[in-house]
């Protein structure tokens, strides 16, 4: 089955945006896109809506559609992995300066991961990148029972894909977000001046059976990340 027409247009526009349009540059108007691709207004609108949902463009009533500032990620509070967030923005996720260390759970980590104190755990630290640009510094602790002795993730691999593969994909998480400043070492890894602002997000994620799979602490560069939440009045 071939892809729907709006999907073909969406892909074409995504390539146009990521291959060279500047942030805030206007996209061709709906009318121009209809004429250029011989598509109906509905199809063009559907493609633009999808691009807006992925955060690649934003729309201004009466003025048109514009390219988003792609160096800034707006993260919604749905449970996604870093790789998914970055791919949704048309960029390539990666990691650098990764270290994987086997250690023993202290009382606090043991209680978070629901394992016994002293049980073996894996601590992974990675600088996460988007198109090679450092976005966040991530520290993750998982029970060693989940991984083989020679566990390693290559630079382009996703931890969540790995967990998914062993039937332990995270589906819920509890998160705390705090404002902080980066230490000299953290700032160096994220390529910003010391004491730059960051968002510190701690996440405890569990699989479909409610079993805790990871504790993660991520430091997001404040100039590259926003968190977006929809709130509802209590009834
Ligand atoms: C995000 C998660 C982190 C998870 C990582 C997996 C937050 C605050 N943190 O950084 O808990 O370990 O994604 O990403 O969202 P990956 O699957 O791309 O390796």
C-alpha cells in the first residue's frame, strides 16, 4: 500500500525544512503548495498539521506557517525516549562520552529500583546529542539482572528500544523537574559556560507490569529544552 498523499507531502516538506530553511522562515502558502503539488486544500492542511504536531513548524493565523527553531526542543510530558523526541524533530539522536559502570545499589537506589541493597546495578552516563549537538547529560541506573555481563549500548542505540526488546519497555514514569545550574564538569560536557542554567529531570520508569526498570537523572540545557504540560481544572 502506498503512503497517503499528505504523508508524501509531509516528508517532502520535512526534508526541505531540515536541509536548509532557517528558523522562522515562512513555508510556501497553502495555495502555493496546492498548485505546486496538485493536491487538495485538505491534504495540504493535513500535512501541515502533522508537521506542527511534530514541532517542526508553527502556524500564525492570517500569516502562514513558519519553521520552528529546531535547536530548541519542546518536550511534552508523554513517556518518550530521548531518541524518539529527537527523531520527531527530524534530527538524528546520538550519544557521546558514554560510560557504563557496574556497581552495588546503595539503600536509596535499591529502594527506588525495588531491589535489595548491595544488589548489582548498571550505571550508564551519556551525553545525548541531536545532529551532533549536545542536548542533555543523562545518568541511568538499572538492575544488572536486566542486562547481560557484557552489556554496552553503541552511540546510536536507544536504551528504551533495548528494554522493549527484552519485554521490559517502560510505559509509565514518575518525574520531578527542577531548575538548576551546571557544575564546571557538566557544563564542559554540554559545551556551555560553567554555571549555565539547566533543567534537572529525574524519572523512575516502570514497565506494563508495574516493575521499575530504570532510575534516570537528566540535565537538559535550558537554552535547548522546554517542558510543555496541559493542565485541566479539577472537577
Ligand atoms: C530520556 C529519559 C530517560 C531515558 C532515555 C532513554 C527523560 C527525563 N528521561 O532521556 O529516562 O533513559 O530517554 O533514551 O525523559 P533512549 O531510548 O534514546 O536511549
